[in-house]
C-alpha cells in the first residue's frame, strides 16, 4: 500500500464502521441483537411454563402473532382456532372429511396432544426452512467469491 501525497492521512479501511445515526448502524445493531435472542417457536398456550410464553423483544407475558392465512400454515391454524373459539360458522377444526365429533367442531381446539404435535412439526419445518435459507446464502456467497477470484 503506497502513500498518497494528496492525502497525508489515508484511511486503510475504505468502509469505516457504522456510527450511531448512520442507517447502517441501525441495521448492524438490529442484526446483532436478534442473533442473541432465542428463536421464536410455536407452542400451545399452557404447554410450557409462563416464562417461556413471554415475547422477549416486546417484554410481554403472552403473545400471539399471525398474518394472512395465505402465507403460512401456522397462520391458518391460528385463524381457524380464533374463529372456532368464537363460534364462527365455517371455522370447525376437524380434519377434512372427518366428523365434528362431540365438541361442536372444536376437536383440534381442545386436543392438546394434537396441538402439541402440530406445534412441534411447525417448529421443525421452520428450522429446516431457516437452514435451507442459510445454506443457500452460503452457496451463493461462495459462488460469488469464486467468480471474483477468477477476475
């Protein structure tokens, strides 16, 4: 690295660390904080200790979140459970083609073992999707750097 006479104090790092107030600083801080938090997981209310039901980031004792039911199966389940618990028509939680049973179509809503198994399956699938995302990012990063090394 040579000395530039026009700039007597060259910065050897062309990308300085982000400072507070810089948008990149906020992104870096958000990334670092979220890496330290335990990953969110699906649970049935009452299946874990109260301390495990807390939303860490929002500091709330109980929390539920769902988006459009088109997006994820977990969101569909929450919508169905909410509708069934409110007694809305068409929100029965029985398996397709099954009978409504003795609980007025609320079978899944009250079947703790099935809900726990469903939450476990959803958590496994979410972890597998996250792993696939990270593996894909690693693959494309490696591909990028291999291509850069050729030039």
